[in-house]
């Protein structure tokens, strides 16, 4: 019965707008965006529909001119503009006023049409009104695709408002009827009214439109009864800060989206819009201050919700723990300072899995709720809940909601509400569900179609009632039901996009180096600040700028490797400059500290930022030294030197040996045997080869590779050269490999007295559609792998007994992945890798991937990385594997002593700043407090066990307090003492704030 109605609906749509006059169009085209004041500096082109104006990523300022004809007097007049790209109309001062999107833009059309082409001019024209508008254009659609670069449409049109209203009346009722059961009397009445209205529209004119609206009005007026579930609807525009477009285009997407939202807020009084990511707001503040002021006013009114507690929506698998804290610290602080709002909801709708450390980070930052929908993308298993308590690895719980429609691009149509009612897994214990509506991914946000539908669906008989309100209001009501929700413990693993743990390896390398570099820098600068008493010694503002740029690149389509070539060309350039700056600042800080140490000028001073004494070999002045450096302290090279027994060390072409380990190599370069002489056992499985470089066919994209890749091996890298040598205290084998167009050089080494077999690697990779992995089959019986994640360890099955285990084959780990049985184990350490697999005793590391989309040059470059195998007696806790991981990632630093700073007592530098007496407690960060003169220490328990520890400082303290992660004091521990007792629960993070005397 709806077939005729749908035909009338299509015909009616074409009658809504009646073009009455063309606009004159001129475009000034440039390669990159230019400001409004420079809008006529590009190449000038006069355009008419069908004319080409640009190529992909070209920019232009468009000038639209015209006059409303006298024939339109008394009518509602609009402009229809489509440039086959994205456009932001501005006012006479250049402030964004409205965003437009080409109707042919890429989008999931099942969720609606993405185009925005209508510009309101006047509800009642006089005739003769002058049209003189400017717009800032990008020659790309929402998803960065090229759509001909031609002008499609630019005209003045009459809007037949009654026809427009009837269109949405019929659309909602037709779709409502499709959601109702055939036996429903409501369905019969709706279908009859739509049928009769369709008959009236055999000829469409003002009178038939009026009569048709009157016929369907009674059905639209019928209200629902007591609700079983109420839907909270929030206007949303998910904006990826980079993805299929560069960062510069995101700034313009933000302006288009925000200005469109502001115009719709003026037209629809029930509308509530929300947008996340302080970084995006900061860009609006910088580039469009007048637009930003309008946003602030709407926030004050309660019509615009600022969302999310992090600086960006970051990847949470790869980002380091301290980086996630800084995401929250800077994100919450921005919204508090700019809008006076304390963010209580973590807003992460689109990231590729959620680390089990996150609940503790949220609760200790005052974030009580979390929203995502990405788990609905899992391939094999459906997540069991939409509303639940998520419990992290430490036992902290956070109330979490997944919108039951499984999208953040809801069309807000009757089918949306019907799906929520049908799909809401927790509807038996909850009366509330969230719906995020609008055009997301590339931005744009809700259009008139979303808001017109919602105005009719507010309490429409046959559908769940829907109320437009901020998400925080929804969460407050959901919290009242939380006592009935189930608990889900562990990580929220996404059964998809596992390739993002490896793709774009250089970005991941830089991210790790910068995270560790910033840790080192803050430690060194804190020492310098404490000893000199000079606040300028700690450049807090510059550190914040560096941190925020690092956090930006942790966005969930940059760090995971799923953006276009240009994004990585630009981020790699910036990463290089940031790392160079951080390293320069570290060297300068330690140089100054060396001058305060009392060490004679010109002599070397060693610095150790880790909270345990370190012993290792290092080369200085062409001579090898075995040194011992105190925890979180320093020593001159002369004082650090220690005797080391002259133990066995041997290197041959196919053998390495020291006092602890003996390694035998096959002729193909792989390892045949790794024998632990101290434990008197073979580390590798019998008959298995280790460190064999396997190349697999990988026809996936940046996000995904085939689950059955092991069945599609392309070959192994072939050994072309071997050289054995002894270099000081190291026995070394250097190997050279080749596969196709790619080469790999590896320096495999054993240190005298050392426990690690280390692999320093340089790969010049130029394969297409391939994946490079290396594996270590170890002789350890373990059903669970110990994977280091942020602030703890995630235990994951090594079996594939069921579909959940099967789906979680590729797993994330940071410094190490370990297999341990009670008396023995083996850990695979790394300095920049994240993708792993651990099945049936095989520790497997994903080294490189080269998918063709969206960056056809992905990983085609020179890569340098290090991994190491650590066989150990006892389990991973007894063997202190976490310490080996930190030592691989954080080297000792060396500086030359110079004259002491003027006015500062040489010898003032204590040999060790801080000491913690428990072997399982790690000091992750040492920094100056935000906005005060306190010292901040961040510690956590590493083993998943309770710990009672004593924290001691070498400087006099006035107070020692515990704080939350935002550095707000929660408990006074001691006064006028230099030490305090700390009690940790498993994997607990503690932040300590110290005021020095």
C-alpha cells in the first residue's frame, strides 16, 4: 500500500524548491586555504553549472551574487548551492555562518543523505533583495573523495513550505507503518491516511498539499502511552581530526559543522547539539573567534553540550598510560576553563578497542561515565550489553553505555527508534537509551531532515518517545538504574581493525620515543627546578605545547595508521622536529645538572630516571665501562665504575654464547637452539625455529588483515650475509636478509653477563600487500600470555578453544609479552611494536604491514626497531620482566660536567631524588604540578598484587599528599617528613603531591 505513497513522496520532493533566478559565481582558486582577507589572491574563474573549478584538495573562495526577482515577492526564498565539494558560507567579517555539503558525497545512504545545499534568505521576500555571499570551499567531499570539481548548482529558489512540511509528514508516517506489526490497528489507520493523502496528490498544488496535510494530521497527533523505554537524542557530528583528509581540512570541517549547528539551533527550539574534543574547540577559538563566541553562548544556554573528557578521541590500545592521563588532564582543564564545565562522560564513539586500564583512569579523574558504539563492529561475537558496568584490570568500575542503534550517524527516523526498542539488550532492566543523530565521520552534523523527523516523533503513537537533551542528563537517569546492570570485566576488545596495531610503523616508533622522551625530560627538568628554585628552569608552557601535539597525533585515525599519505607525510615531519627538540632539552637539562653535581669539569656524569639501581655496560671515549647508577639519581662515570667478572663471551658465524645463554643458528639465519645454562634447559620448542622472518600475503587495508593469513605465506626473508664479532662486552652476529625489493639488517647480541638476547634491526621495506612477522616458539606451558598494557598487565588466552579466543588472535602489548609457568618463562620485549600473537607457546611479533589503502605508501621506508628475548627463571613477576621492558625503552643518559651555575651550590645535587622500597612499584612520572609549586610523582603497582611500600625523598618536605589524576589533593599523608607509607591494591595508580620545605 505504500508504493504509491513513496512515488508521491519522490514527486513531492521535486516540488519543494522552485528555481527562479541563477546566481553569478566567481571562484578564486588556491592550493591551500587562505584567510578571508586574502580571498581574491587565487586564480579567478567565472563559473556556471557544469564548469570545473578545481582538483582534489584544491581550495577556493566563492563569490555568489544575484537579486531576488519581483516574481518571488511574498514567498519564502532560499538559495540552492552545490559546488561538488564542501563549502562554508561566511558573513561580511569572514565569520563562518553555514556549512554546505555536496549531495553526491560519499556516505552510508542507509543512514540518510549527506547533502546540505539549502541556504535560507527570507521567509517573506519583498523582491529586489541583493544576494552577495562569500564561501570558503574545499574540492573534496565528506570522505575526502573527488567529485568532479565542477559547480553543480547555484540559484535563487522559492521554497514551498507547506510542501516541505508535507514531505516530512508523509516520510515519517510511511516509515512508521513499516515498523508496525501487520496485525496492528495503528498500522491500518496510518496506511489508510497515507493512501488517501497520496490520492489527493495525483496533482500537486497548494490546495492538494493543504488537503493532504490535513488528512494525515490526526495520525501525527496521536500520542504514545506510558513509555517502556525513553530515547534521549543528541545531535552529533563525529569529526575525525584527520583521516581521509589532512589536519588542515579538519579545521575547516569544524567551522562548517559548528556554523551549521548554530543556524539549526536558531530554527529548532528543541534541538540540542553536542560536539567533543577540546582540540577542535581550540582550533575554532584560534581561527574563528567570533564563531567560538557564538558556541560559548549556546553552551551557556544549555543548547550546546561540550562532550568528552580527553584532548582528542585517541587510540587507547597504543597510547601510553601517562599520555592517556594527559589526554584527560588537558581535556578536562580546557572545558573547565573555557566553559566552566566539569566533564563527567568519556566520549569515544569510534576508537578501535578500549584498554583494561581505562576505568581506573576515568574514576581517578572524576569521569563517571563512558559512551562508545564501536564494539558493535566486532566480527565474530556480539558484545552482551548496551548498558553495563565496565570493570578494569584493577577492579574499578565505570558506568558504560553503547547506543543500541549501533551508530553515531542515526537518521533519527522511525526505523531508528524501532531498532533501539528491538535491539536494546538491557531493556529488561533499563528504561533509557541514547541516540546520536546527524551526519558524522566527515562532520556536517544533523540537517533539517533529522530535526523535522524528531519534531514529529517526540511522542508519536507506535514509537518509543524521544526527547532531545544533553547526554549528561541521560547518564544521570541511567545511573539510577545501574544497580541492576551486569558487570563486564577486562578490556573491551574490538574484533576488528587489528591491523592498526602495526600499520604505519614509523609513527608508532616516534610516538613511543616521544612518550619516553617526555618522561625523561620532565624528570630532568624537575630535578633542575628543585635544585635551582627557579621556575623558569621548568618550561611548563612549552612542555604543554609539545604534549598537546603528541596527543593530537594519538587521534584514533593517525596513530593507528588508518589515514591518507599526506597525514603521515606531515605528522612524520612534525614528529622528527618534536623529538629533536625534546632530546635537545634533555641534553641541556642534564648538562646543567652535571654542573651542579660537583663532578670535575669535562668528566662524564650518568643519569638514571628509573626507580631502581641500574648496572650495565656503556662506551665512553672509546673505552667500555661497567657502571652502576643509583635509582632516580646520578653518578659520575668515575664513581659509577664497578668491577665485572671476566666471564665467557663468544661469537661465531652460527653461535653466540655468554655465561648465561648459548645460541645456535641455522644456515637460514634463524635460531635452532637457545639454551639457558643457568637453568639447564632449552628455551625453544624442540624442532622449532625462532627469529625466522615470515612474509605473508596481506590483501587487507590499513585496518584489517585476513584472519587466516597463516595459510597465505609468501615466503621468508633469505639470508645473504653473516658476520660474527666481539665488540667490547658484546658477542655479536650481524645478518643481512632480502625478500623481493626489501632488505633487512640485524645485529643480534649477547652482553657479557647479560640475560637478554637482543635484536637491533634496520629494515628497508618496499613490498606491497605483504606483512612481515617474527616468532619465538618457546618451551613454556602457559594457557595465558602476560601482556603489558598501560599501568598493568592483561592476561590473554594462548588457546583457541572457542570463538571468543579465536576472534582475539592479534593482541596489543606495550613493552613486553610473556609466557610463564610457575618455575620458568620467556618474555619478548620491544621498543616500538604493539601487534602480537600468542598461541600454543609461540610469541609472535608483527613488524611491518604494507596495505594499499588508504595510504598506498604505508611502511614503504627504512625502519629501525629493537626487540629482545628474555628467558627467565620463575614467573614474570619473580623475574621482574617489567623492569627489563623499561630498561630496553629508557637508556641511561650521559652529560659532561661544566662549571656549576652561578649562585648555586655545587654538590647540592642529591645522588638519588626519590626511593621506593617495593620491587613491584613503578614510578611512571616525575613532574612539576600544573599551576603550583608542588612536585608530582605518579606510581603504580605492576604485578596485580597488593603492595605496601615506603616512599622516601632526599629533599626536605613540608607536606606529602595523595591526589587524584588531575592533581587535586585527596588525602594528607604526612607533614614535615621526607617519607610516607603507601598501600597499593592490585594495579593501583597513585599520584603523590609534595610541597618542599
